[in-house]
C-alpha cells in the first residue's frame, strides 16, 4: 500500500508540473501571436486549430490506452510537446506559430485521457475516486495561480520566445521523470455493471455519460471565452501581461476554494455538475450586466469550475468499467476540445458585434435545460443511484 501511495505521488507531481508549464503561456500567447502579425480572427483560428487537432487525438487515444497501457501515452506526448515548445522560440511569423500549435495540440491530446485513466486506478471506491480527481484539480489550480503571473513576468523580462524555450526544456525534463517513476496500478476497479461499453459508439450511447459530455462542452465553451477575452486585454486595452496573469489568478483562487471542499464528494456527481453549471451561468450574467467587476466574476466562475470538473471525472468512472476508462476519458477530452474550438472561433467572429460573455451564458443555460430534461427523464432507480 505504501508503494501505491508513492506511485500515486509521482503522477500527482507529473500533473502539477504539466499544468504549471501549460499555464505559463496563458497571458503570453495572444500578445506573442499579435506581435508576429496575427489578427484577432487569426488568433481565434490558432486557438481553434489546436483544439481541433486535440479533439482528433482524443478520439484516437481512448481505445489505444485501453489496449496498450497508459504510461507510454503520457511520456511520449510530453517529450514531443517539449520539442515543439522549444521550436516556438525560433519562429518568425504567425503561420509557423499556427503550425506548431496545431501539432502540439495533437501531441497533447494523448496525454490527458491516459493520465486520468492512470489516476482512476488509484482508488478503492467512488468517493476516493472523487478525492483523487479533486487533488489533481487542486494541484492544477495552484499551478494556475502562480504560473500565469510567472508567465506574464517572464514575457515582460526575457521575451515571449525565450519563455517558450524555457517551457520546452522543462517539459523534456518531466518526460524523462515519467519514464523513470510512473507505475500503472489498479487498487480496485470502480465498475457499473449496467455499463457495457465496448467501443466509442456505445460510450456515446451511455445516458449518464451524455450528461457528463454535455456539461463538459458547456463549461469548456465558457472557459474558452475567458481564455480568449482576458489575454486580449493586453492588445485591446493596453494591459500588461503581468496584469492579465493576475486576472487569471483570481479565477484559479476561486477554483482552489471549491476544490478544497472535500465533503462535496459525498453528493451525487451529476447533481454537482448541474449546480456548478447553473451558478457559472449566473456569474456570467452578473458580469455582462455590470453587476460584478471582472476580478470578482473570474473568482466566482473559477469556483464553479472547481465544482464541475472533479464531479465530471467521478461521473465518468462511475458510468463505465475500468477497462473502458480510456475510451470514456478520451471522449470527454474530445468534448472539452470541441467546446474550446467552438468558443474560440465564434468569439473571434462575433466579439465586435455582441458580447461573447452573453453568448456563453445562452449556451450554458440551453445545455443546462437539455441536461435537466435528460436527467429527469431517466428511470428513478438510475437517476437516484450513487454508484
């Protein structure tokens, strides 16, 4: 058992470092792309392109993880991504940035489903499953608090290109770490005997997973709007990258606050997802109506993200047997990518005519309505089960 705890610590360290490095680029990508000559629409295309390649990889990796194991699909993508980030530091035009970002999106697509499938093996029951997901979330949020501020500072002091190079070398180091220390374990499979998923089609047909995927799309659509709009303040209003990094920090603190409430894992994950999505939409509504300023709105939206994301991971592991976790998490990651694609592309087109926050509110509320209809149309014995 002690060995299992140590092995779990290694995957937690890996996820923290990955989150930290990825979060560094939050406040610097948009001004870097703009400096290379990209327009607002082109920046939206760049964000959408990486998410599109990410989505493609997500759908491919699920069956591969279930068949060949998880660690190989963690170590190799990190190594490739490290090389690509180093290459970011040597480009001279936005076309090269677009190509590198698209390839990197495909490489990283294999990472997250494999990592979450690996983490799912370190749980004895559903509640412990939720705690593991929450711990990963907390580590990611701590990274999100510190890294954007560091990224903004690095972008200001050493330049965007050098910052990307540092990120790349750090990823190469962590890739070596995963090869040496990561181990795959299955303490106790968390199964749902009703779920008999054998391929991607049956995963999509699982009603409980449909609720998760719809919620995931809505949340990531909203998250994509925030990721696009907040860094663009450096271009539109002359904010420094350090200031935009601080704004992302407000969102991260809110997420950390909700993830720290471990008692929430006693409650049904589907209900937690719906509750979080509802208040996420309300926070958006309060902001675009001028009832809240941006820092407080970001804090509340971050709090809601922290309610939804661990619940989604727990709901996935409860809905399918452990042998199907790769497929289920692969589809979930693909849905996340789809939400980011839709928000990045649509926001770039409509932002001059209508508030992207308002559209995000509409998307969230419409999907919440559909989720509520599906949930309350399910048989009561399934709807009320706690798995």
